[in-house]
C-alpha cells in the first residue's frame, strides 16, 4: 500500500509495536524513476533502454526519487520520497527505528 511520508512513518512505528519481541520488520530502499513504472522494463529492448537512460541521468546529475518499502509477514507498505526530502526522511526514520529497538535483546 503506497502511503505519503508521514503516514508511512506512523504506520511503521505501529508495525514495530505490533511485532514486539517476536517477528521482523524488513525495510528496503531503492532508486525510483517514475517514467518507467508501467512495466515496460520487462521486455528485452526496453530493459536495455532503461539501463542506458538511468546511466545518462546519473551522469547528468538528475536526482532520482527514493522508494522505501517496509514488510512484515502479513503486511507491505511503501512510500516515495522526493530527492529534496531524503535527508529529513532518513533522520526521522532513524529516530523511529532507534525508539522501537530500545530495550530489545538480540536472540542467539
């Protein structure tokens, strides 16, 4: 489920509380290019064109959006972060993760 940044962070904190001592919350980060989102990258030539386009954009210094996903065994949530908001979002995400992990012991 795609959420805005604030709702994503609130829901992520709820997921951490729901999981408590048992369970995992997986977070992944990915560069996101909105142009290629309709599944065109699955075809052979389009895959090559997409790779070349991404390399060209990286050389030109065009900032890409950040796609953040969080997953538990029963739920998936995601959000898109604009390039200018990445630093603030990562700071807030870091704080949310630290608060949720205080007092938890690592299982061996």
